[in-house]
């Protein structure tokens, strides 16, 4: 090991100021390049989606059901409806238990062993690839019931949402000052009322943000739906018993697995709609969060 | 009242336990469904590169190597870029930093299927027309000794390099956002002291900000790593989907997630079981990374005397 002494410090190599300045300028240039690259990449992707997508969006596109190749009057309304149904049911399935689980981690399990184990499990679940969740739900619901269904897709999305909402809930609740809890308890409120009435209210905007961000993330997930909801050219009638059309799988079917220009165009249109929806959710989230900070 | 509290606590505990059931549940399911493949091929399944449905012979190596290859490429491209990008956002004035970090956050919200689509229709033709001929012929990498090993024999726009670039673009905003938050946490006093001593911006970053935020930095890299490993759609569109071991940057191949997405729906019997085995390998990889990350954070936390 090198011994650090005062003499050692005195003998530190002298670098010329010019060299140091030059190095600094070079790195600044590199960081500008990196920013231009990442923002430019985003601009490029969004521009491509907008340019190709805008051409195919019209009233018919938005209101009629998808059809096999060659039939006139095809649209994406069934996929849009299917995606909406699936994401909403996923939210309904995932959010209540995730909030309760977050409460456990933040209020009862902050220091104990079980809390740490569960926190670790939540972290692991957040890192599980979404396609693995697809496989899991395939075996859990598709094999046992014997058919693909929109419901299976919703469960897969719910499993992806669950740890995300749970961890954000914990983080948000932990940020609420302890004094607030103690005041409520001192006034004679029960733990339950303290948590649900006081702590939750203080953390409301953070909780909503967490749920919305999880929703935005899940609404573009494709991989877990491939083996669960699959795709169909029909309106989502049998949500529990039949393959259900949805946007992400429509996009991948129409672009990757189709040689036809007209289907590519519809894929771009669907991509634009999805982007707009996600952008919309993000902007709402930002506004909510912004209000809180003021 | 006590009764109510007790019920509340148990309900919350029950919900939290769901997550504790889910993780072992996934392992158990993948393990049970892949038992047939493990029995047939043994542990050698991991490094056998053959995948032949006609002969009923399956091996994981092509997919595993492809996964590791694309992930390594993506990290190689994305880590330095996200690091300096985060640096720029932190150092730039407020009017510029806010819209920039907003952009980076939005970039993180674009679904991966759209990255894949963009890759297929924009990046693949671009790679085929310009980038690959340029690297291979103009720079003469192809004719160098070992060039074939580096690049592969021929090119058509698809392949590992394209997949690596798309993945890098995808994980860049994630990692950059985390690094940015970490850099922001450095106390301004420390940074200003460094400037006061005459350090340049880079020296301040290297000796002060980086030392202070090394945990968050590595945390960000781990998150990017996890995402790159398991990403399906963005890779599926541009990798070429050939179940072959990687030959070079331009050659087509597959990853675990892409193999699953491509073959699972039509498979049955031994092939399906082998696909589940692949899934188990991917799950173990991600689990390993998560454990390593947590352990590292724990370790550095303990060394710094922080209460975790």
C-alpha cells in the first residue's frame, strides 16, 4: 500500500493549467454531445411516430374495429377499448393491496426482519422481466382455464404494477413527518384512523403520482400480454374467456409480423395514440406534483 | 379500538405478504415447468449451443450468450453517456436543467415496443446503408485480423450492434435520471469548496461528487443492467431472431427474452419445457443482480457507518 505522507503530497505531480483546462473543456463538450444525443434521440423517435402516425389517424381509424388484412374500414377502436379495460382492471386489482402493503412496510415493518424480507422481495419483483410475468400468468390462468383472456392480461399487468405502487407508497409515507403521526395518536385516534385519515391525506399527491406513473408504465407493456391476452380482431366481448385486442400487441403484430404497408401505417397510428396517452398521464402527474411543491 | 387496529395491521400484513408469495411462486412455477428439460439435458443445457426442434435437442447457450452480449454492448454505450448527461443537467442553469430533466423523464416513459418499431423502420435501414458499410469497409475493420470475429461475416442491418444501440437509448434516460438525483445530493458546500481550491469542473466531479455519490451511481447502473437483461420488445424487432451463438457485432442472434417471445406460443412438450428453463435462467440472472446490488449497498452503507 502506498504511504501517504506530507512529503508525498508535496511531490504530487504538477499538471499544467492548460492541460487541466483543455481536459475540462473536452469533457464539457462530451457532456453536451451526450445530452444532444439523448434529447435528439427522443425527438427523432417522437417525430417519426408523429409523422407516420398522423397520416393514418382519422375518425374511421378511431371508431372501427380492427380487421384482417385487405378488408376496408379497419381501425383500432377494439384494441383501444381492450387496452383501457385491461389497464383499468389491472389498476383495480393491484392498487388496493399495494397501498395496504406499502402501509405495512412504512408503518409496521420499518425495522423488523419480516419488513426487510418483504422489501427485498418487492425490489426483486420490480426487476423481474415482464416476459417472465407473462409466462407465470400463462401457467396460472391460461393453462388452468383453458383459454387466453383479457382478464389474464389484466392480472399480468397487475403483477407488474403491484411492487411499483407498494414501494412508492412506502417511500411517500416514510416522508410524512413522525410528529404528525404522534399528534394524531396523542389526540386519541386509533392507529388505523391516523394512517388512513392523517398520514394518507398528507401524502395524497405523492400516492396519486405513484399510481399514475405505474399506470403509464404498464399501459405500454407488450411482452406480458403476448401469452395472456393475445390479440383478436373482435370487440372485447368475452373479457374473461376470449383473447382480447390491445394496443401494444396490435402494434407489434402490425409492424413486425406483417409485410403490408397499410398495416405498418396503422401500427404507427396506434403508436401515436399510445404515446399521446402516456404523455397525457405524465403531464397530469407533473401538474399534481408541482401543485404539491408550492 | 384495539380490535380495529389489530385487524388493520393483519390486513396490511396480508397484502404485503402477497409479494413474498409472488417471488418464490415464480421460481417454483418456472422450476416445475422446466423440470423435464433439466432432467433430459442436465446442467449441460446451460452451455449447449444447439437448438433443434426437429431433433428435439435444446440448449441455452445461444440465447444466454446473446443476452449477455447485447446487455454488455448497451452498458458500454450507455454508462459513459448517461454519466456525462447527468453531469450536464446538474451543472447547467435552472432554465435549461428543468426542461432537460423533463425530457429525460419522458424518454423513460416511452413504451419499449415503440423503441423496437423505430429501430425496425429507421435504425435498421440506417445501419445497413451507412453505419455497417462504414465500420466494415471504410474503416477497414473487416479486413483487419480478427475483424470477422469482431463484426461477423455479413450484415443486413439487424444484429447485436443495432440491438445494443436501441437498448442503450432505452436505458440511458433511466440511468441518467438516477445519476442526476445522486449528483444533486452532494452538499453544495463541498462542491464549492473544491471550486474554491481551484479545481476544474471535472476535478470537482471526480474527486468530490463522484466519491460522494458512488453508491447511487452504481445503483443506477444496476437498474439499467436489469432492464437491459430482460427487455423483450425493443430487442425482438431488431436482433434478427436466429437461434445461433453470437458471431460478431453485425451478426443476427437472439436473447432469452426474444427466444421466449418468438417460440413460446407454438411450442409444446420438451421445447416448451426448455423455454421455461430459459425463463428460469433469465429470472436467476435478474435475481442475482438484485442480490448483488442490495448486498453492495448494504456493504458500503455499513462501511460508512450509516444505519440501514
